[in-house]
C-alpha cells in the first residue's frame, strides 16, 4: 500500500483539507498522513468548510513532522512554500510534489468573505487531490 504525506506549516488548514480529499479519492489504495513543521490544531473553519462539502475532518489531529520520521513514504506533498522551504531534513526516497495554495487562515473581511475564501481554497485543493490520485495511483 502506498503512503502519502501532506506537509504544511501548522497542519491546521490546507494539509488537513488535502488529507481528507486524498483519503476520499485514493479509496483503499493509499495510507494518507498530514503533518506540519509546527502544530496549530485543526482550524474550525477548515472543519466547517469540509463539512459543507460533505466531509467530516473533525476527528483529524494536528501532527508534527517528527512523528513520521520512521515511515517510508512513497509521496510527499508540500502545500505551502513555507513548509517546502523550512522542512527539516526528512529521510525518504519519496517522490516530492509541491503546490503553494493560498492560506485561508489569513483571510480577512466579513464572515461571508472569509467563508468564501475557505471554500475557494478547499475547491482548489480538492481538484489538485483528485488529479494527483488519478495521475499517481491509477
């Protein structure tokens, strides 16, 4: 079984959303993990925006990359430039992928505007995850 790790700065939004969609699209073809170079807890708005798309990530946890140093991953996906540039040495032969998604946690404005920005980023990540699985696991 393939192992996929999604990395972000705080493992609170983008990586959590990606973990949810990768699990959905991979079905039983891969084990999906997410981690951060820091841990910030799962963002309540990430949980809410995923729920609006029929996904429950409320049981996800915010994990630090050091928790996974002993695992041999097939794929590592960084979803923000900070994680790509700041990630400590990670001993793996994994294929590495990178996409710098906007950070919805930095959204400003009215509550409606913030929710719209979360939904926009969610949809970008959903599309990326679907394509990733189609290109790399099928």
